[in-house]
C-alpha cells in the first residue's frame, strides 16, 4: 500500500521537482514511527517535516525520522508581533463580552481540549474505549457512556496532544 500511494510524490522527489515533503498531522496513523521511518528511507534522506502541535516544553519524538516540524510552535511567538501589548485589556474585555465571562487560561485550554475529545476526535475516544473493553474482557457495554466520558476527561487532562509512545 505504501508504494502504491507514494509512487507519484516519490517520483517528483527523485526527479528533483520537489525538495522535500511535509506530512500533515501524522496523528491519525496507527504507527507514525514506522511510517516516518519508511518514508524517510524512501526519500533517501531528503527534507521531511511533520505538522505536529507541540505543547509547552514538549519535544518532537526523537525516534521519528524527520528533520523537524513545520513550526506551529514558532508561529505563536511570531503572532505576538502583530498584537500590541497595550491592547491586552481591550482584547480581554472583548473576549469576556463574547463569552459567558472571564476564563482562566487553564479553564480555556481544558474546555477546548474537552470539546475536541468530544467532537472531532470522538471516534478516537470511542476506539480507545472499545480497545480497553476488548483487552479487559468486559462484554457488557452498559457503562460505555460513563467510560467514554472518563476516557475523554483523562485525555483532556493529558499534558500533551498525543504521546506517541514507541
């Protein structure tokens, strides 16, 4: 499957039509480490970066065969150039007026992470619940709603977006 789906882009790379590749969020892959290793090998060491959201002091997994990220982490710093420091009060007031009231940074991050866990990554949470039930031998799906809620909350409180454990 890898060769069939990468034939054209690898040809462009080897023909010198492109200088490198960007893999957009390898998050959804079952084994991003193996995929990136195979892709890097097929690219013969040419430039390979990933779109990966890094949180806080999080580092890109050192076992990923990439040259780094596309730089979302740096973008946050660059964005500050376009916001006047003395506009903080006005922006905070605007945010408070547009929401239900003032939020702490911690509450804002928790709320948005939980929204993602319940929304666009809901199928991933459901898969983790199914995997947990299969591995624990639990045949009765009666408590799935509570288990799904607990799993989503646990993931929401996780300190990084994804762990990428080897």
